[in-house]
């Protein structure tokens, strides 16, 4: 299990030896299990083995079959495993029953993801969102967790609120949940004020969405580099959930086209509902975006699986109908291999190497600035404030000093044109 410092640097690594367990009911779970292994490794866990059982439905008492639980206990002894990680969410009763037979720490996929989030949350809001998700998840499982944590103490799933929260009664936890919700509501209010200012100024929003570690932060940093704003770069690492806090950066292209670029938290399959709910205040920025850049890892063989994961989360937050462009990233890892052919709704790039990155800029221009109006305006000399605004916010095609004022030929937004149409010379 990794421990992180203030700047997300690894300061300590605790070693856990785990066996992964999956239940296959209807659909193939091979990709999901592969994903679980990646999550475990992201939490600093050494994966010793994987066990998958096929059943018509989960066992209410032990999730997998009772015989499999006994087989799992033998496997843990043989491999000297100290942790078992299930690929699905378990009830408190299931956690308790399995642990009584197996005798080692039992955690589920949700605990693992929440732990990773708790490890890497940096901002105050991010930490509150994770704590809220943890408390909501743990409240109905106090009995199952209480026994496990009182004996084992600490470890995966105990970050954030910690063991002391689990030993308090439900009323205490509910009060804490209410306090967090109130604080997050205040933060949401501040964000709404900022959003209203952006809308009033007519600044469009582009949001980066997609599977975790697809390269969203790398694309943001490449755009910042393009606009010579490297000092505003965000954390960029080849790891699952390297960044959790939503980052917003103002991007001004050389044509005076300005937009807000938002880097959102990455998605993963079976993302805990409590976590989606907790992060909704942050994820709702996606709902107000004018364009979504759906980033896909082109080098991953099962990227169709990752596409479906993102589609599912976008639908859950109500953003499935937003205009979207697929950005296949990491083509530098596909030397001499085929990758999706670029078209008007799909582009293929390498954020790391810069391949075809001009396509990202061009498609943003096309999608969010296509409604620009070309106009010829004559601005009186005593309205220098308007002339300054046009030079700063509009795309100036030509500018001449005439007898009665400054003559502009500009491309500007419909809102700006309506405000300045009295100066139109046509």
C-alpha cells in the first residue's frame, strides 16, 4: 500500500500479499479482473494469484460458494497471503462470514478504490468527497467492519475517517455526513458563482473525460505547453488515478480564441456509486461543458471496454448526450500497428510525443468557435475600452485608424456581436 506526501510523492510503501477473487455470473469478467489487478498494484499490493468462480447468482452468505471459500482459505495458507480482494462489493455479513473461514483481511473492490482515492486526494474538497463516500459505504457495514478492523487494525480501507469512525454509532456518523455535505454545498456554491461569471463572459468550456490513465492530464499539459503556460501544468504520471482533483486552466490560442479546459477524475468499471455521488459536485462541471474530449488509450487492446466504462459513468451523471470527440491517445506505443483511422469525430494523437496534436487544437476551434460572426466595426476613439476588448477577446482580421475611429474586421461571438452591433458599418 502506497503512502503519499503533499505533492503526491511516495513516502512509504507497505507490502500486502493478496489473492484476487471474482464471480462470473453472466458476462465475461476477464477485463474486469485485469483492471482489479491494476488497482491492487496501484495500492502497492503484490498479487499472488487469481480465483474466478462461475455461478448463476451470488451466494447471499459468502458471495462465492462455500466450497470455494474453503478452497480460498487453503490457498491463502499455501501462498502466505494476508489479504483477499473481491472484484465486487460485499455486504457486511459477507465480509464477516468469509473472514471467519479464511482468517485473513477481506476487502472488496469498493474498499480498494476508496483507499486509493483517500491516498491521493490533495485538496480539501477532494478529501471531503472521499470521506463522504467512505462513511456512506461503511455505515450499513459497521458490524462486519468492526470485527475485522478491531482485530487486524489499520491497513487497506482504513484511510480517511479511520477506525475510530467505525467504532462510533450511526448517529455520530450521520452527523459527520451532514457536516461534510454542508461544507461541500458551500464549495459547490462558490463553483456556481465562478461558472456564472464564465457564462456571462461567454467563455466556452472543454472537458477531458475518459478512463483512468488514458492520458487526460498529459493532453492538458501539452495544451498548456502550446500556449506557453507550463507553469500551470498538472500532475502527470503513468498510474491509475494519479490525479483526483478537477483541474481548470484557461487556454488562449494564438487566434485569441479563449476557453476553459477541465481535467476530470478518471473513470473505472464498477466505480462505487457512493464515490460517484460524492464527486458529483465536481463531475457536474462536465454537464456545463460545450465539448467533451473523450480520451482513449489506443495502446490498450481492450479499449472498447474502457469506452463502455466511460459511457456508463457519463450516463450516470447525465452527460451522455453532450457533444463528444474521441481522442485516441498513446499512438506512440503502437509502432507498426493499426489504430483507429482519424475522421471528423475521431482523432489519433500522442500527447507524450506530440504526434498530430494540431488536430486537437483544430477540432476544438471547429467545435466551439464555429458560431463566430465576422463583422466590420467602427469604434469611436473615445471608446478605447471596446477597442481593447476586441484586441484581447476577438480574432482581429484587420485594424485601421480612420477619421471617426478605429475600423475593425473581427470574428467575435454572437453575444459580443449583439452587444456591439450598433458599431457595425454594414
